[in-house]
């Protein structure tokens, strides 16, 4: 996408890959945003011209930028409302730690109420950390006695 240089404040994203998903096979080198809208993407030299000399520069440090519309619709609300009542075991490192957190919650709620937990690991895709990092591995069973 090409645009002429403008007078309004621009932000120039450089030093990464810009995936515009516009059908071009190659990622762009840079992207210009003005007034909250993507106005151009292309080579770093082209985009410096489009952005103008007063543009704010953002170094992507090799990261990939996917510009676009973000529509979370109700997901954020639903996830936060659900997470409020969960026992957080995302950062647990052992079965004993998980049991301890669940036991603590059991002491706080009326008898017979359900106790739900987060998954172990880094939400939401568990790429860097998951239940596999527990000291005991993935074999896990909790029995709750009333």
C-alpha cells in the first residue's frame, strides 16, 4: 500500500517483518500509521519518505507485525468474568502446590460447591509453559473428600 507524505503525526514501524495479508508473497520492511490508520507499507526507505521527518520511529527488533482490526467482541469480558472465580494454578510447579491452592479455596467456599481452576501453564496457548513442566509430569489425579 502506498501513500503520499502527510503533515499529521505519523508512526513508522521498522526493523521487522510486516505481514499485510494483502496477497503479496513477501513481507514489507516497514509500515506507517497516521491518525490510528495504516496508510502505507513497503520498503524502509519508501516508508521513511511517507512518514515524514517528524514521525515517531518504533523499532520492531525483528518481530513480526500483523496490522489490522482487532475485534475482541465479548471474549475479554467472558474470560475475565470466568477467571475471577478460578483457582489460578497457571504458574504452579508441582502437584503439591496445585493441591494446596485447591485446598485453600475449599476452605473459603460452602461445602458442595464446585472448584474450578485455570490450566497449568501460560495462557492461552501454553507455548512456553504447560503442565508438562510440572515436577511430576503430566500424570495427575486429584481426589476431593468431603
